C-alpha cells in the first residue's frame, strides 16, 4: 500500500500544531507527503474561521478542487479545522460539494478509518484502527515542523464567548491537557534537539489540568490554587536543553501576578503577546471581553515593572459594531499609552452563529474600517521604527530558522526579526548578533565577535 498527501494550513499557530498531528496520522498509516496537489491521493485543508476572508479563501480554492476531482474521482478531499467545527447547520458543507471528508478538529482520530472506507488501497485497516482508540486528539504525537522548535498545545477550545468569536463554537469548551502529558512532550522535544517551545491555548493562562495535585514538583514555587499556568511554566523552565519558551495567547483577565512572574523565568522570551481588541470600555463590553481599558493598562504597567525591557504585542479589531469615531480614538490613545512593539490588526467581519451577529448591526462601512486600519498601521510603523532604534549597536540573541542567498534570519528574544550574513548550516543554532541597522520590520546586523 502506498499513497501521498498534501496538507494546507490556514490560520493561527494552533492550526499549525493541529496540522502537525494530522501529518503524524497520515505518515503513520503509510502515506507520504508531497507538495504536488495534482498527484496527491489525499488533499487536506485545515481551515480558519476567524474572519470571513479566511473562509472565502477556501471557497475560492474549492473551484480548483472540483476540477481535480473530475480529473481523478479517487482523489480524497478533506476539510477540517474551524470551518467544519462551526458548521452546525450544514450550510458550509453544502457549499463544498467536492469535499469527501468534513469534520471537527478533535475528530481527526477517525481520519484513517474514513480514508480506508473511501479507498482501501491507501490504508492498512489495522493502522486505521490505532488512532480511533485515543480518547482525545491531543494525545497524538505531532510531526513537528522542524527539530529545533515545537508548538505544544496545553488546551483546546474556549469558555470566554467573546461576542465576535467563533472559537467556542468551532472548538467547543476549553479542555486542558494533563500537565504530565505537556511536560513529557516538552522533555521528548528537548531530547530530540529542540531548543524553543511555544505553549498554545485559546486562553492559555486559564489552565487547570486534571492532574494538578500530582503533576508538579514539591519545590515548585507557584500556586496551584487559582490556576496552574505559572506552575507549568516553572516546570518547563527546568527541562535541560530548552533555552527559549514563549506562550500565546493569554487573556488580560487572567494576567495575574503569578503569570507575570512567569515572564521573569530564565528561559522565557523577552516578549508578551496580550490581545486587547479595543481601547474603549463600551466596545469591550459589547465584545464581552470582561476587562476594562484601565485594567489592561494597569496590567501592562505591572508587566513592565517586572520586565522593564520586554517587547509587547497585541491584537486589535477595528470597526466593531457601533464603534464611534471617539471610541476608535480611545483605541489609538491606548496604543500610545501601552507603546506596543507590534499589533495584529483586523477589520471586524460578521461570523454567523456568534452573539455579535445576533445582537448587533455591522454598521461601520468597509471604507471607514479600512481608514481606521490604515491609521493604526501608520501608528504602529512609526512606533516600531522609533522603538527599534534602541537596538542599534547592541547584541541580541537570535534563533536562526531560515537561510536564503547568504543571509540567515531568525527571531531575537524580543521576537524581532533579525537578518545577517551566514551559512545554511547555522539553521537551528542560537547566535549573538550585533545590530547595525534597525529598520521597521527587520534588524540587520552581523555575528557578534
């Protein structure tokens, strides 16, 4: 038996991590990865629903998929991820007539069985049975994207129900992995040469594992009463070989002093990504974000008290239902006060099934949303250019993750992109780089010493 597959991933780091598990499943049943969608026996699309544009990309690709299916009726086309997860009434699936398998992320344990039923020539029935015995998909060992970095999911789903967000519908309520499983995965990564791990969860700092009474060391200084996130971070910092740790995405409501203390642990990157979404209390209330601008700003002050040189990023949604010009100005003001290093800016789009779609009118014209987006973009570019000047003639630690035409690139501990002359065999190494030219989105430099 032999066959091939191609996985295309849209969306966030959690989707990338999910695709690494899908890859492990397909490899384990004897399929080999290919980049050629024409020859692939299985085409799998791991989808995102955070914005309408993300779903529109899949609808656009579907036209090509239908033609490929006509040319080869045995080709198996698979759609999973958030689009499938939130399709409660079947309307999305109905628009994807060429798709053979359409399922929620957590149902990937049945993928070998379903492929076998569609084409017995591709899958050994015994291998097909193996994964269906898992009680949850996060127990599947991922096939990591490289040997020196790993995404490690500690939970799936979300309990927050922000009014604009589909995650609680597409992924369900938050389910936390046992801490022992997370620590074991990190140790295995380290033993295989991994130096950087990124801890993932929709509300990553609201972590309450089922084994909290027995999973952590007796000398762990973090409390296990309110939540166990700080305790988990401390355990991961004790693993030999792991030199860089990052987590995303925390919720401001749970950014307590213990979680802030975790930022000071020795291997944590000097970076925090803390989504704010809006600087207006009225808009935050309509979004059901469960904190105020004052609480968010105070949290940023506490973070900078603990880590004075930390770089901070955020997420912002512009043009949410009813957002007035004055409320938009409040977001601009909060941006200036918090002095972010980077912001991921999105224009609000309605998502069927969400509370915002049911309760509010999407009443901000698209042209106005684009204007507000450009205003924040301009502010961000000016801010990051100014802030990056402090790195000139300083040395930053860089994990090299790519090489092209004689230039190495990687992220500093502040998650700044750094470029310098080097060789391809340096990929995977951590090197010190002296910054000679700080630009907006890249710090150019040379190897120190």
